[in-house]
C-alpha cells in the first residue's frame, strides 16, 4: 500500500503538467488565429471604407496601436475605474487581440 500512494501522486502530477502544457499551447494558437482574423477584418473594413463604431475605449486602443502601453493603462483606469493589475491585463489582452 505504501508503494502505490507515491506512485499515484507522481502519475497525477505528470497528467497535470501535460494537461497544462496542452491547454496553454492550444490557447496560444487560438489567440494567434484570432489576431490574424481581426487584422484581416480590419483590412476589409478599410477597403470598403467602413468606419468602426466609436466605443469608450477607442482612445485606449489608439494608445496601444501607437505603442504607448503605460498611457493606455492610465487611460483605461480613468475610463473604467479598474485597478492597476486589472487595467494592465485588459490592455495586454487588447494588444494581443490586435496582434501587437
């Protein structure tokens, strides 16, 4: 009985590590694909001269696209009242979604 308990723990650890690596690589692939689709959609909208509707976070997106991440985080916090960590994560997510 004493032999099986550590072995079971080891097997559970290995399965957890494998599942985690599979999930993160799958998520990364989906993020890249989504970013590519969004870039293509942006090109199509420009070609058809379709304006993207103005949203409250448009200024934040503009700051991200100009490479001013810290300013984008400050602006996001002002507009949403979010904390620093939440604003940083939101801005990084927006940048990833746009392939930046």
